[in-house]
C-alpha cells in the first residue's frame, strides 16, 4: 500500500464521518421540531438519538486513537529499516500525517451532541 492510497482512504473516512454527523444532526433537528409540536414520543427518540451519537463518537475516537498510534509508531521508526524511509517520509508528509500531527480529528463533536437536545 502506498502513501497516496492511505491518504485517499483517510480522506474518505473523514468524509464519511462528516456525512454521518450531518445525518445525525438533521434527524436531531426533526425530532426537536416534533417534540416542540407536542409529540410525546419525540423526546424519547431524541434521547435514543443522543445515545447513538455518543456511541458513534466513542467509536470514532477509538479509530482516531488507533490511527494516531500507527502514525506515532511510523514517526518513531528508524528510516533505515527495510526500505520504509520512502514510505515513512511520504506518509508523514501526507494529508493523513499532517492532520494527525496537528491533532486534527473527525467525527461527532460535543457541540453536535449538545445540539441534538
């Protein structure tokens, strides 16, 4: 697997996480509107959605932690080992490497969770 493929897959993962976050936010808005209109079930469903969003956030944090660990491992590996110098240098200078080096993440943020309710 080359650096370009890793970078592309990372960008796809970020895009999918953003789509999921948008879908959760949209559904949360609909449930809030229904609750404001007096639907007694909408409040319960909003709580269920919040629970789901928190579970998704936890999963995405685990994925992010794993990716950061992999990035840290590669960053600390000696470049002279078995030809990884080119791969390592390319990976660390890729969008994936720069994003994690700068602490960038993806996923459902706390502000989104708070907007649901």
